[in-house]
């Protein structure tokens, strides 16, 4: 009988350890899996913000639907300044700036173009003006003359247009999938835009994209929902703190920052 009691006690201890271990590990497992899903959602929200930021820059206002935003990502271009050379200390001391050098180039090129359109003494006058400007650029060290007589620009700034999609996303995501919440089983982010005009007549634009926790953590999410009680605890904590019960980003920041 004593042996049986000892066995039963041992089994009870094992069961108790298992229950205690499970109660300890349950919130840990929840936090780990939530972290994985949170990071995926945050990455998508930051992708939305990046696209909206550039859309606002180019259109003076945010995009109010994912169809148009996806098309913008696919087709838009970004200006990149290609730089050749830097002003030397001597050039800076001589009060040269990038703007002044580029303006010198522009005047010389314009004078050349005008000379090509004119004839006789007027063309000769314009060509002398162009040659004088190019000579100044040569003397100041902004250009060099090659053996074939062509110019080599030691200092230049050119605008090159590149794909917004390649620049922002490097091909890592499909623009048409931007609307879908990771682990959301087809659910889409909620996205709204608005504008406000101040008394001074200044218009400010805002946007917001968000999704509730239950969309990607709850029972309708992909791969099954996480622990129901832990989700309830999470939502209650958000309510107590007056926090949105999910992840969201606007034109300023995300609520996880």
C-alpha cells in the first residue's frame, strides 16, 4: 500500500510540475509568437508609410486607396542627384558654391545654343560670350579640355530618375499585396486620409493605416489563433491604457515606437 501511495504521490508531483510549467510557458509562447506576427505587421505598415510619404511629396496629399497606391509604387520615379567632384578649399574661399558653378555651366550652354541659332555678328558675339564663360570654368578648375577638344566636367550635379519600387523595396515585396495583413487570412489594413486647413490657409494632410490585434492573432487568423485568454488580457491592457487595440501607423510614427 505504501508503495502505491508513493507512486501516486510521484505522479501527482509530475502532474503539478507539468501544470506549473505550462502556466509559466503559456505567456512566454504567446509573447514569442505574437512578436513574430507583430514584426511582420510592422514591416508592412512601414512599407505603407514609405509609399505614402513619397506619394504625398509628389502629389501634395496622401493616397486614399490601395489600388492607386500599388500603381504608384509600380510606376513612380525618384530623382537622385548624381554627384561628380567636390569644391576645393580654394574654390570655397573664392566664394564658389554648387549653385554658382551650375549657374556658370547653364549660362555657357545657353550662350552656345543661342550662337547656334543666330548668324553673322550676332552669332559671333554669343559664341565669344560662351567661350569666355567656359574659359572661366576651366581657369577655376571646374572643367578640363580633353585631347579631342571635348569638355570633361570635374564638378557636376545631374538628376537621374530611378524606379521608386527598386529604391524603396528592392524587389522584396509585391505592391499588390501591400494591403493584406500578415497572418490575417486575407484581411486588409484599414487606411484613411484627411486634410485640414489652418486659419492662415495652410493645408496639412494626414493618413493612417491600422489593423486590430484580433485580425492577425485571433481565431480567424492564419495558422490558427493564439491563446484566447492571453488575447483577452492583451486587449484589456490596451483598454486600461487607452491604447489602440492593434497596430497602426500615420504620417508621423507607429504606435509601437
